[in-house]
């Protein structure tokens, strides 16, 4: 099976370039919202270039504890609970990869429904070039991708058990 092995440097450089594109399009979010687990590290790196506070939600694509049985829909582990008034705010939702688009669709749809007066956009480090099962909600403002990649398995540095052997 063909695979990508993305190092921390790869991710940092991709996000740096993407942040420049986002700024050039005059998009300035008020908040970054990380989809945990995969979006946490990219959101923190994005904050280096677009210095905004980070909010989080957590979902799982797997119905078992070891992450081997895919769920038919994402499972909420933690949702956005904040005293911050998001009305009129621009929120950039951050995740590592848009594979089937089910996680993005689920997250964005729920955010738009629960915060109808906010403006939501999305950023993924990698967008797989393939047909998607999910769709982006009509109420979403922008979709940004750091890189368009083939539909290969992705190994991210933050998932490595032995980082010294990762490359």
C-alpha cells in the first residue's frame, strides 16, 4: 500500500504556506477551532501564523477504543461549551485531513446549527483527491487545504510510537 509519512517539519511548512494564502484572501478569523485529535497540532501551528485563540471539539471516527472499527457517523467525545459569545465571529475549523469529509460535515453542520450567527470556514492540512461521502454545508464561508494529495494512507509524526524511526 502506498503511504505518506509526514514529519513535523512537513506539516509546519505546509501550514505556513496555507496561512499566507488565507491572509492573502483577506480572511481573518476571530478563533481557530481544532477538531481533536488530528486537528489539535495543526491548529496550534496555525496559531503561530494566524494568532487567534484556539477552541476545541473532539470526535471519533471509530466505535471501539482501539480505533479499528469505523463508526457509520462521527461520535461526539467533547463538544464546544464556552461562555464566549460567537455571534458575528469568524471561526476557522482546523483538522488534519479531509478524507471522506464525514467529520468535517458533521462538525460544521452542528456548529452552524448551534451558532447560526457565527461564520464558519474550514482548513485541512491535507485534502485527499477522491470522491467524498460527506459534503460541506451551504452555510460555510471558505474551505482551505494546505495540500491536495492522492488517496494514500497517511502517517503523521504525532502518531509515531518511535519518532526517531519516523521518516
